[in-house]
C-alpha cells in the first residue's frame, strides 16, 4: 500500500497532462501511486499514458461513460489505495522536485490534522506565471477560529493545492460545479477543524483556459443562484449571521437582478430560504422601485 495516491481526473488536454506526469516523475518522494480516471471521448489520454514508460506505479481507468466534474474526481478517489489523497488535475503540476515530499511532511508532522494545503502558483494557458495565490496569515487564523469564515471566499484554492487523509471518507458533492471545492473544504474541516498550511507554493495551476469548468460556469445565473444558496444551507452556515455573508449575497442578487424569493426559485434554487435573504431581497426590490419611480418622474417632466 503506497503512502500517497495521486489522483488525476482527466479529460483530453494531453499537452497539459504530459507536464503533470513529468512533474510527478521528477519527485524525490517515491512512496506513491498515480491513479488516472479518463473521461475523454477519444483515445488521446490513453495513448499518452501508453506512449512512454513512466517510472512509477500508474493505474489507468477509462470511464465507461463520461461522468463529468466532479464525479470523475470522485471516481479517481474511489480507486485510490494510499493513506493520503493528493488530487492533481490534468492541468496542474509540481513546480519543484520536493513538492510531494513537503505535502506529505505537513500531515506527518501533525497527526491531529486530516487536511493540509499550500500556496499556489497561478499560470496562464501558456504555463507562464501570472501571480501567487497565498492567503494572509490573519485570514488563515480566522478560519482556524471559525470554519464558517471560509465562506464565501475560497482562500484555499484548487484541490491540487491540498492533501488529506483518505480515512476522512469524504467525496465531492456531485450536485455542484462552481463551488464544489469550497463545499468539500467546509465539509472536511467541520468534521475536523485542525489543518496545516504551507506558505510556500507547492503546486502550479492553469487559470483562464477555455476547457476549464470555471470558464463554463463563470457568470451563469442558473449556476450561481443555485450553488451559492445550496452551499450556504448545506452545512448550517446560516446559523450565525456574518456581515461578509450579507454583503456577498447582496452583491450576488443585485448582479443577477433578483428581487424576490419567486425569482430565486425560477433560477433553480429549491432549498430553504435563509432568514438573511429576505431583507436583502427586499432592499434590492425597494432600491429598484425607487430608481424606477425617479426615472419615470424624470421622463414625465
């Protein structure tokens, strides 16, 4: 049994996947397996896997039918046999040869923690560095004190920036796409709030590529108005009122021109309506009504 299972859910884009696999082969830490679950309709991923001799234990699984995200992530996790789960998307890679070693060291050094994450190097589609995602210490400490403060800003980043113990026995929510990683982190940390954070960026990830789920979901009314309220209710985040939560939903509803519960339902959200939503929706409706009356008065004059 390996210590780490590096789980790579794939969907074509072999030019990125090849870099991912090459970065794994360069790691100084060797007690791992690689599990690839392939959601591609073509043979591009399988051909890449078979075209070279990879000097590590690699298991390739071709999904019988396309699962989509995040079900394909879960499929890779289900095939993992390691003590630790290290998700690595096919457009992510280790920037140095000791990154996996440092990921493992975080959990080894703190047996009470089930979860660890690092900063991330954010790259453009051409793999050039754009910026470093590195949350401030005070924000990390705020999460240590109250897991609810992780909402609504995902300061952890992509699942590629994380490692966790397999015995937490958790999977990504298949009902979600846009906030699926944030939901997983909240769920895991509510189960065990202890975690480890490394300021050094141990992972590189692509941002802004057209193949990514982010590009598919960004700004979509049906996605955002369903997933954010779903997440908010899912783990009891509405039990305590936070100003940044109110501010976030006010901006969200205002941006999508939602002024009533009926409009929220029409957008696809069917769950309970949190108490803080009602004054937010009322204030947006009132502001729009006042603005409408002013514009109408101006036209009549």
